[in-house]
C-alpha cells in the first residue's frame, strides 16, 4: 500500500473540505505528519481551514493530550517530550525507560492519558504495552518519572479475534476532563487487522471486540495510519474522534466515532494521507 504524506506547502489546504460542524465547535486537534516530523495544529476542528504546521526537531512516534495540565506530550523510543503547540518546540521530560520498556522497531504507536491516574499508556501494533508515570505521580511513588512495561496485548478467550495477532495503532480513554482527574475511565482502541473498535484492559493487555468500524453502514477496511482520541466536557460525556485512512485511499478523513458500535461518521476529508498520530483537546 502507498500513502501520500503531508507536505508543508499543502498544509493550508489541509482541512479545506466541508466539515459537519454541529457539536464539534471549539475542539482543537493535533496530528503528526511526514513520518512524525511535522506537527499539524487545528485550532478548531469545526473550522478545518484554520491550520498551522510546525517542523519538529525530533520525529515523534505518537502524541497525547494530558487533560489535567492541558499539555501535549510526544513519544519516541527512549524519550518523552512536552510539545509547545504554539511553536512546535520540544522539551525533554527526562523520563527513565526501564530496560524492557521499548516499542518494537517499525511498529505503529498508540498513546493516550488515563485521566483517572494521570498517566499515559503507549501500546503498539506489535503488542507492546507501556506506561509513562509523569514526574510527581502519586505521593512519593517509585514509578514517578519512569516508563514501564506491562502485559502484551492479546484477545480474550472466546472473542471473535481470539488467537489473532492484534494490530492496534490508536487508543483513547473516556472521561478526558480538562483540568482534573476522573472518577473512572475506560480504554478503547482501534485494530487495523480486525478492522474493529475494541476495548483494552490497561495493564492486563486484554482486548475485546466491540464492533467493526463501519462507514455509512458498510464495514471499513482501515489501515494503521491515523489516530484516535476522546474529549469529555464532563464525566460521562465523551466525544470520540479518529483520523482514518482506508485501504487503497490516498487521503485520510476526520471521523466521529460511536463508542457503542464502532460506526464512523466523516466530518471532513483531510485531503492528504500518512498521518501517524492524533490528539484532541477542548479548545485553544
């Protein structure tokens, strides 16, 4: 499969297509393009022509919005960065990676904050399952400032995909409430091999199928290019978005995702492809 990647010259045309704005106004979006070397910032995903791009000093594998602090973080093997969304400047957070806390070479990386504990999980298309516990995590917790490995991803016994190798490329937690932690969270993920929305049981790594990803009622053949995130105006109110690129397509789309069924509703044709990370926030 071949995919076109974003170029800086085409950035201003990026979200030029018509978007379904109702219910999405004020939500900001962030995406990685050009093999993780470019940050695309959408100040309002309901006004998709308003796009800025920044060349990054280090290519990133994934990005995640930290709801408690309102920061964008970036991941690459061996490094966690804070990203200035107004300039693209990266700041090394000095994370300590345990000896086994590595993502497999050439794997796609999913990255999202569990807002119940204010820690961020990185899982991969190769089944890796890591967590970064930010500095200050817990009350003198020894895990603070470190990245640690947990049980690799696999499907639950009796699941429709039991025994199949997952190809998870994106994850997202519910109750991503701005400015505070949540009373509880639930983790979803997208599997490009099963073409499905799945649940992901945190440290246990167990996957369970929720439903096939469908577009206009038809099963979609998704690729591992793109990303997935959830924002929550209040606890229990979750809005899920994904950048999806279908097999054989040159361009990706921005979609709203139904977390009960896996149904995807296109909000905008992005006009380009090859995105490798995505995050959303409640606005800028």
